[in-house]
């Protein structure tokens, strides 16, 4: 008597509706970001001030090594960690790279913030070649008290960085109070940033 042959069960395919949603996610994310920029433009606002879910939240935990060979007035410029941003001082954290053209345009503004306005400036050097970063700062000046090297971009992701340059106002307890997307490119943006730095000295409500 012939025995029945068992046929292996086929894998159940992912429901087509679910596959469609997964394929649409990147497009939906792009459209939502584009929508925020368009809304800012049509509303007469500044497109560099896209709302961030991190505003009012504590900074992410990170510990970045220094840019080896970078010298400041006090010798080797140290790296940057989350602990450095909880020392009771309002700080401007700038995310930059030597290959970023707007970063080059912004650097003189950062120098003025540090030298003329006494702003405590630190930075995250994003996905950069060390020799290029050293050449960039050697040519344009070093406004930063600390520079952390984010070679793989992991720290920038945790900070919610869209692209360089970006700047964050952090209060003395390590809470993010303001985010600037793109370079500080005009007087209105500079005045607004100085106002945000002053506000960060006040306790969060």
C-alpha cells in the first residue's frame, strides 16, 4: 500500500498589506519632514527652527575621544562627554565637519560667540577625517573648549541631528533648551540664539 507523501509546509508570506506599509515608511518619514519645512516657510517662520522632541529633555549619554593634535590656549583640547555638560554652565554644543561648506561659513560667527560674547562652546566633530578637521580649525580658529570625535556618527544620531551644522543650547543641568538646524547665518538668528542662551540660565518650568 502506498504511503502518503508529506509535503513540507510553505512559509506563510507576510501579508501584502503589511509589506505595503513597511515599504511606505521611508516615504512617509520624508513627507512628514518636508511638510514641517513647508509649514515653516508658509507660516513666515524660520525653517532652521524645526521642533525637536529632545527640547526640554536631558542630553543623551555619550563619551567622545578628543581630536588628537588639536591645541588650544591651555594645551591639548579635551574630548567631550555628557558629564561635561552637567557642570552648571550654559553651553552651546555645535555639530560640524570639515567637509561641510555651511560649517566653514558659520565658523567666524562661532569665534565671535566665544571671544566677544563669552559663550561656552563645545563641539561634536561628525564623521570627519582627523587631518581634515585639524586643518579646518587651524585655518578658521578654535572657538571650542572641548571637541569630541564622532567618527561613526552614533552620538549625532542620539542627539537627533538631521545634518551639519546644528547647534544645541544646553543648560547647566544637562537639559536641551534649544536646537538650531543649519548655520547661524544672519543677525536675526544670532540675536535669537543669544536670547535662548540667556533663557537657559533660568530654571525649566
